[in-house]
């Protein structure tokens, strides 16, 4: 074979091989997955009907089968159960009644192939409002003039003036709102000038909070500031001193114990506020406390305007030298029935110890430094301390065996 013929033969063989390889590559190139063909046959686009539903007829063609078919109206799925969906090897047939709302309804038929390719068809169907049947015009009928009806409403149910707080067992008295003169013109400088104050109705503790009640709170894991360290002040019969072993469980130091009936003591203002939050209650404001103690008539003492040592736990004649169980002096009740608002233990209130409007005294304790205490205690020996207008301020962290609390609640 000559050189030219050999070259031509080789070229021909190479061309045949290349064509064969191309044919193989074409034969083995996978066809791309295509989405299903979805068609809604009925109802047609922009259909209008007066019915509350319409029959949806649709066909779906899909190579390789379908993984999911769904129908929705205005975004809400329509169940495809039983004969509503008939699948076949090449697709599916849908025949389902779909509900319609008055106005335009977007009906969607969606399908997804086994290869994960979705497709959908959408039609809008308008449901027209049903016509309103005309109503016959009523003929006027002569009516006799009815006799006037006198309505006598039933009396309102009586309001309870006493309730028990579920969380801590406090007995609460309903204190009706009213106006009174707060402060005193002949008292201490911080009580002046007297002023008219209006108080809204509220609930007030009938008694001071007891050790038994505080024990429920402590059972939640709360630790008082005295227990955290430092203890509190106690009276040893001659003088006051700081006792690191004193706390609400041991009110007069390590050798003492907390009688469940006695008012809890050795609690700071912070402890008192925490107790109220736990019980769903609050400390009374200073005006609320004084109003509950003095009433609208502005009594000097809870029981009246004359001093009577037998009506409160104090050291002016009674010489108790310690607190007594709450409610031990029922004759010393306030106008609203609150007990021990004079004597026994001082009671924390919610407010800062600050000057009254118009007060011009140079008292340096005024401001947001001290919290107000009210009511006097078993230790004090001057009747002035038990007046309803008397006020005292101390550090919110102070603890002593002559300081406790009374709760209140918004009505």
C-alpha cells in the first residue's frame, strides 16, 4: 500500500472510532428530569358560580411517577381521599369538590414528581353572593298603648368586707376609699403640715404577719438578710445591741425561738417586700397605712383621741417588754377593724421617708435613704409613738426584734 493510501486508511479508522465513542457518550448521557404536566380541566379560569362549592377536575402527566399531589383553596388544603385521586403509572386523575367563599377563590392543583420536580396549575373561581329575597312591606297594625313598665332592679349582691389570701393566709379587710387629714399640726416636725389626702379603696391586713406565715415563705428557700450575716438588734433588758445570732427564727438571739403566733421580726424592708411579692400582695403606702389607722375622722389613736395603755402592747403602763400574739388587743381596733396598729411592732410601709408637701424643716434624713415605719412597738414608753400620724424612718436593711410588717392589696 502506498504512503498516501495508508494515511487515508488510518484517518478513516480514526473517524470511525471517534464516531463510535461519540455514540457511546450520547447513549449514556442521562436525560434531565422534567416536572410533571399539570392541567385543570374544570372549572375554567375566571369562572363565576353562585354555589358554595365546585367540582375540580384535573389531570397530571409525569414520567417516572408522582411523589405528591395536593389541592388547596385560598391557601387551605382540600383532602384527597378515596376516589378523589386516582394514580396511574404515567400520572394521576383528580376529581374533588372544593369549597368556595364569597368573592375570588384561588384554586391550586400541585404535583411533585418522584425526581422532586414540582409543578402546579391555578384557576380563579368567583363565588357570587346569593341574591337577597325581597321582603314584603309590613302593613301597620294598630297597637294599644301599653301601660308603663316600672323596672325594679334586684339589689346588688353584698360585698364581702373580709377575705383570706390563699398564698400566705393573711386575713384582709376591705378599706373603703375616702378623704382624711394626713399628718398633724401639733405632732413632730416630719408630720407637718397636715394636708387633705384622698385614698382609693384597698385591702389591708387585719393583723401583722406572723412567724407561722413567714415560715411558709422561708420554706421556698428564701434567706433573710439577717440570716445571710450580721444578725439584728436585740434588747437585753438594759440596752440595745447587735447580735449576729439574731434572725426571724431566733428573734432575741441564739437561745430564743419564734412563736408561731407572734409577729415576725428581724426582717428588713427588703425581706418584707420579698415576702409580699411571693404572697401576691404589697406593703401599704404611707397614706394607706395612716388612713386605715385613723379613719376619715382622723383619730389620734386607732381607738379614739384619748390615750389608753390597755389598748396596745407597749411599755407605757403595760410593761410587756416583748411582743404579744397578734390580735391580743381587740379593744385597740382601728375604725376599719385593723388590730395592733398601735404597739406590738413597728411596721414597714412602701414609701421613702421624705418631707410632706410644704414642709420646711431641715431634717437631713428626708429623701430616698430610709423607708417609713409606722405604729410604734412594745419597747417604746411615750404615748406619742403610738399616734396614727407618727412616722419613723430607717435603713431598708435594718433588722430588729421590734420591727415587722403588715400587708395590703389593691382592690
